[in-house]
C-alpha cells in the first residue's frame, strides 16, 4: 500500500524522539503554568500538534497522489479543503509552543540579554524564507500542489533562487527557527525541548514521506 511506504521508519523515529522528550522532561524541568494549564500539559500539546500535523500530511498527500481520494470527495475544492486543514494544524504548532514558553519562562539558566540576542538571530532567516516562498516558490507548491497535479509539476524545475539557492530544504532548515524564537526570548527549557523535537521530527517527514514522494512525482533516483 503506497500510503504506508517507509512509514515503519517514521514510526520508529517518532517513538525514539518521544522517548527522548519524556526522558529529558522529568524532575523539576517542567516548572510553571499559563492560563491555569501546567507546563507539562503545554509541553505534550506542543508535541501532539506536529505529530497530528505530519500524520495528516502523510495520509492525505499520499491518498491524493496515488488514489486521488480528496479530488473524488471534493472535486475542484479538494486543494482548498486540504490546505485549510494543513494551515490550521500548522498554526497550532507555534500557538502551543508560545503557550509552553510563557508557562515555563525563566527556567533556562542564561542571561536575559543572551536569550534576547539568540532569539533575534532567528528572525532574519525566517523572514527571508517567507519572502523567497512568496516570490520564487509559491504558496500552492509549498502546500503540496504537486501531489494534486503531479503530471504538471513533474516538468517544473526545482527552485534555486532566494534562500533556496543555499539549501533546497530551506523551509525545514530555516523555517522552524520560528519555533525557537519564543523559547529563547522567554528562556524556557521545556520550550526549547519542544522546538528541538519539532525541528528533528520535520526531517523524519522529509526522509520518509516527502523525499519518496518527490522521487515518484519527479521521477528521479
């Protein structure tokens, strides 16, 4: 079944990463609360959000790519419906990270000025990435339109302009710095753990979902 291609590796990697989060979040690591919700709860919500998001992508990207499932359900609105779900789940990730960083603030033992400085360093690459996506890559392609129209996108060259001239995986390499920003700014140890999980987990998505799909769509080895 094409939907499950390499998802065994995905599952093993996820179990390994979740075990790491559990191990490092023991003891007094999870101090604080926000809106009456403990740091522990915020942490696991911030972990659950990327897991649900990336499983959603696996299922529906591949269901559409190999079986045109979404198109059969929604017709011409298929990509819009897909994109709406994608964006809701995508936005949930920084929301829960921000909540966690606020709840757990002040737990990272570094000076305030250093946290501010490091958080500011995260901003330029994220902004340049946003500019490059809008100017060169396009929102539709970023959301996975090639899974809906593989025959059209198969003949399109890979984008090598803007930030993408430095890395073809700039969205994963630089975009996820956004999640580090509030954790460094507010000096949250638990927030940094969650940001690290998300940044590592997106590479699990790349190697075991996106890259195999790209090989199928663009027909390369």
